[in-house]
C-alpha cells in the first residue's frame, strides 16, 4: 500500500465524516477552559467552520502549493473575519485549530482505518507529518490575517 493510499483513506474519512468530526471538535472547543470565547459562539457557526476545514483537507493535503490552497480556503470562508467580528482572541483561535488537528487523529483512531504493520505505521507517520504541515500553514496564515485585520 502506498503512502498516497493511506493518505487517501484518511482524507476520504475527513471528507465523509466532516460533520461528525466537527461535532466531536465542537464538544471540546465549547467546553475547554482554554477557549472561553468559543463557549458563547453559535454552535452552527462553529460546526460549519470546522466541517469546511475537514471537507477541504484532501485538497489542501495533496495540493502542489498547500499554502495557496489554505489561503484560498481561509479567504473563501471568511474564517478570521468571522472570529474577529465575535471578538475571539488569537490565542483561542490557535488552540481551536490545534483541537481540530487533534480531532482528525482521534476520529481516525476510533474508526480503525489503519493496521499496525510496520509499513502502515511508517505511512501513518508520513500522513501525520503532512497534516501537521497543512495545519502549520493554516495557523501561520490565520495569525497573519488576524494581525493585518486588527491593525486596520
């Protein structure tokens, strides 16, 4: 099984189960003491935002230029603008993104989509590295957009 097949399984899971993963993420972000501003935000807004990220993971993951894909998605979603309008602090936005990334792996683990062979474990680590990279780009661009919007 090639790395792209392992990654395809994970990305397809993100797409197919985006709503369910977003629900699990929402339960975490809406109760975490590290994200108090999110506690008062509308559930449908948060679920929609998270679900959009999960549905678009495959496009960002496999993009030749993932930074551009992330940038386009953030612009299309108005993600930063929506959270600034709700006075969400940057630190909480970043922690919410960390929780999103974590929930991809928690959900994948509960679905048992990977086996424990040494090759699968290696391929899983390659997939983890790429997902982390995509979220690094998301965090970087969110911070950049947040600072630009706040300074104007």
